């Protein structure tokens, strides 16, 4: 070929160059302006798609070519598999990747996860575990840091369809993200709607206490109401609270936190044995005479059953109670349960502080020993996406996932909880979630909580005085902190408190989470 | 001149067994060793080696873990753990919760075994009389043993619930409502657990005693009967002394099982209220598998093993002494 012919065939002339440069510039300008239109596509996202679901599927289809094997293995707690199985055919049809389950008893989830950590088994790709268990999984080198995946694939943690803040922060540990929180296990208040609206009850209550009967805003009202509704002759009880082993610690923290006090200060010194802690424990013990007798031995399943029998005024527990009590097959109080924001206390500055406990809950977490970690993450993102999750949340086939994204709070979805009063469900869950705080979710978390639980029960049973119980707990907490290293524990605790809801951070002068967190997905 | 004594194989072969193969040992250490070990022993060596491996290796690992500070949440290998020496043992022996768990375990074991023994022995003696219905009697009595411990635990949990049948029966006899919360009482919660365990396992004692009674020499019993001994005298003077070795073995077997008790307590009280019903296994589960303090619990397991060995060796001493005496007599007679 002559030189001139070669030049014409392969070299770019000026016109072609200008055309190309212009097109590139235009593409760059238009894509960067699109970024400003939607908060769903952060600047650092590398994968573009209409939504989290689409991005996940697109990426999986690409990665599938290099996938080892053709199956994803999930560790799921017993009772939680319904929602996974519901979505399984859609996933398999979209990706061709099979899903298998290793179903373990709920109480054994942590131990089974640790077995995987010790054996470094690659048999499990994704673990459906509570955020509380994430620190142990991270320290045991089991949980994979998914921060980069989240930045790459954008699971829509924020935005109009995002996860209610601060829930998505609860799967963070030491500044990194290790799971996608997919549950709203906020312990809301439930009262009997019919007893509340009963004119005789209203008159009698106002005559006795001097103010109207209403959904309690302050704990003082709550204590008055449980006294009022306890009637041995009628066989009715004021409340079911969890006074049994493993649960009692939550009840104590539920009463402590609204006083504006956290279990530790910023230097990791235990604060539970102070005057507020003693007062909280006394308040807890003071409810003893107004409680259903099953409280002292029963767990959540007993609580649900007892409440549905219709003899209890109120309880504070997980959102599934609403579904259970509106199921005619199980409940004698269908249509008569009202979910409410939790009560609180008035702080010194006059504000009413109503923090809500996030206990247990679930998140999708990827095993670092998985042979296909990125695909496992994408499966989690797909399940967690606004579109797929809105289909699986309302199922009655069994599962633990409650509404946790803003787009879940629709009439169609919430009617599955309460067909008539779905707006109560929306208001209560969203309020409580926004004001929520997690458990002591850090290294040694289980040790701290177990020690507290034992001593709270000992005080409840009269074996120890409240001051003694909390002093002993604080002493053991100090030992645990020293054993793990105070500086490391301080860092973790301060990061954890920065993940609390905005109202809590404001009320207790807690730091905000790192700025980059807001740019996650 | 031919040597006396050892005769060469060819000569033996020629004179005694012309067809006999050459039986001189062949070359090689393995073959020589194989020749020294009897063939039946050779057959069981592989299985024994595997079992020994499964026993010894975990035991050695456990000893190592008890001497170091290791948890899976440390993210380091077992052999990279910090060496603590006997610190875990000292910490445990000075931890009130652990000591109370051990004491509680032995308390439960003692009472449960004694009551099971009394019930089992009593029923076994009674069953001797009911000859016509004995098989049916035995079948009914051993039914509790067929249930999984989890089912037993759940059943007794419901029985002792504050609004359960036990309180209903007591209310009936008292003529007034009785709603005591058995399982949340720090003082009394341990007793429903013991009752559940006794209900489930007294049949084992019963079966052991029945077998023991059947094995008693009939001549002595017949002679006592002829000489006018009362049933009570026969039991106290003849049957019980002869049953002593059987009773000892039954006590040891049941004690070892009760020391391992977990399911019933977990289902009924989870070791609560507080730690009021926490036995050593619940303690090790809580500390080892919930808070993952594996090293600490390894030390606890060795302490428990030491205590158990001391107790059981002393319990079995009279029996072992008797066996030794019997063997001596047999040797002297020979």
C-alpha cells in the first residue's frame, strides 16, 4: 500500500479529530450534569444502571463468566428462609446462578459463623446475620469489607428509596461497611387500641391520674398506665416486658438511654452504675407487680402469644407483633393493636427525648472465604434493592425482614401489617427507626451484654441491690475493656455512637459519622 | 557331627513335613515387626490409631489452648496466641461464677442420682413380685427414656409454667389460686430441672437394678427364705450387699451423664434466673460459644475433668479392690 493510501485509511484527519473530541466532550458534560439530577448515582460509581437491582444483575452476568461453580451458598437462620426462597426463582431466572441454603437455628448463628471463621471454610458465600454479630465476624476475619463494592455498584443506601437513616450505618465497624442492613428491628411500643379508646377507661384513668389517657409520650405516663391496667380480678396485666435471661439487658438499656446516658462515655468508662443507671434499674424492677407472669421465663415467641391472648395493655417489642396480632388464626385481638413511637423522657433543656432500641435485626454479609465474593455481594445488593425488597418484605411465607427502605412504607405493603391502620405502622416504624440506636456492637459486645443481663436479672429477682448489680457489671466491663485494649475499644465505641440516629446525636452531643458515609450508594 | 537342639529347616522339612514351606524370617524391619505382632492385633491397629488420633490430638490442642490466650475473634492462628501459663486456671478457680457452676453441677448430680437410685431400686424390687405383668410394667416404666431430652425439657417447662398444670393441681388441693413462678425463682428453679431429669432417667437405674437382681445367686435367697427371713431382711442383709457393685456402677454411669447435662437446663431456664440454674456445661456454652473465650473454657474443661477423675476413681475403688482380691484368690487357687 502506498504511503498516501495508508494515511487515508488509518490516520485521523483534522475533521475526524474535531468530531471525536466534540463527541467526547459532550458525553462528559452530559454525564456529569446527570449526576446532579439524581442522588442515586454518586460520582464514584463505576457501574451504571437504572437502579440497584439492574446494576446487580448486569454485573453478575459479566462476572458469571469467571464464576467458580454455579451456586451461591447462603447461611440463613431458621424461620428466615421464606423471603429468600420467594426471591430465588427470580434470581435464578435472571442470572442462571443457583442458590442453596444452610439453615441454622437462630441462637446458633453466631457460633456457626465462628466455625466458618476458624475453619476458613469457603462453603458459605453469604451470611444473613444480625449487625450485632458483625464485629466478631470482622475480628475473626470472616466478614468481607464491602465498602468498595458499595461505592462501585451503588445499592441505594441513601436517596428517596434509600434505607432509613441510621439503619444502614449499623452494619459498619471501625469505619468500614461489612453488611447491608435489611431489617427494622426497632422495639416499638404496642398498646390495645380498644382499651385506649374505651370511654370508661378514659374517664377512670383521668379521674385517677389527673390527665387524659393517651399513647404515652413520657415514661411516667407509661408507668401510670401499666399500673392502671393491671387488674388481678379481671386477669389483665399492664405490660409484657422481657425479664428473662438474654432479654433483660435490653430492657435496662431501654430505660437508661432516654435519660441521656450511654453505657460508656467517650473514654470507654462505664456509666451504667451512675445515678441514672440505678434509677433506670429501679424503674425496671418497679414494674414487677404489673407484668404478665410469663415475662420472667418467656422469650419473644411467648410474648407474642401472650399478647395475642388479649390480657395485656402494652409491650415493647419487634414489628412482627403487629402481623401476628392481626392474624385471626393466632390472635384474639385482631384490629385492636396499635403500634406507637416509644415513650421517652424530658431532658434538662425541656426536649422530649425518645430514643428507640434497634435489637437484633439482620444484614447481608459476605464471607471473605467465598470463592465468588463479588457475586455474593451482588446477590445481597439484588435482594436488598428497593425493587426486590419491596416484593419480599410483605410476604407471609416466613421471614425476618421488616420494612426498612423509604419505598417500603406504602399502603399496599403496610396493609400486610395492619389493613386498617397502616398509617400508624408507617408513622411509628419510621419515627422509631429514625431515632434508633444499636446494641453495644463492638469487640467483646456479647461479653458486655451478657454480664449486664445476668446482673439485671439478679437485681430483678432481689438477689442483689440495683447499685450492687450495676457496680459489679461496671467492674467486669472495665476488665473486659482492659483485656481487649482500651484505646481500640474507645475508637470503636466513638465510631459506633457516631452511627446513632440524628436526634440522638444531637441530644447527647455525639459526633456525626464520617462525611464519606453520606456518599455511600 | 550334627548339633543338638536347633535343627535346620531342610532337615525338619525332610523328616517331619516334606511339603512344609521354608519358615525362616524374611528380610526387612516391617516384615520382622509384623511377624512379632499377632495377626488379630494387626487387624485392629489402624482403627485404634485413628481413634487415638481423634482422642489425643484434640486433647493436646485443648491443653495448648488452656495455656494461651486465644479467641477466634483475635484473628490469629492458635499457635500464634500469647502464652499465659496457668493464668486461665488461676482466673477460673478464683471466679465465683465458675465455682458456683461447679458446685451447682455436683449438687444437681448428687440429688438426682440418689433419687433416681431410690426410685429405680424400689421399682426393681417391686417388679420382682409382679411376675405376671412384669414385661408390661417394664415397658411402661422405661418409656420416659425414649424421649429426646429437648422434648422432656419443653414438657416440664410447660408443666411448671406459672399458669401450668402443676400450679393448677396445687391450687386444687389448696383450694386457693397458686401461681408460683417456679422457673423464675432463683431458689426453686433448680428443682423442676432435677424433677425433669429424674423423670427421664430413673428408668435406666430401674433397668440396671432389674438386671442386677436377676443375676443374684438364687441359692442364698432360697436358703434365707427357708430359714424364715422376712422380705425386708432379705433385701437389707442379702440383696443390697450383693447388689453393691451394680449400684456403684449405676451411680458412676448416671453421674457421668448428669455432669454433661445441658439440653434440659437450656430449654427450661437457660441457666437463669441470672445464673441460678447454670451448671458447668451452660457456663462453658455461654462463655465459650457465645463470647468465644475458647482458651478460658479449655482450662475449665480440664479442671472439671480432674475433679471428675478424682471422684469417680474413689467411687470405684471398693469395686476395683474387690476385683483385685478376687483375681488374687483365683491365682492362689491355681
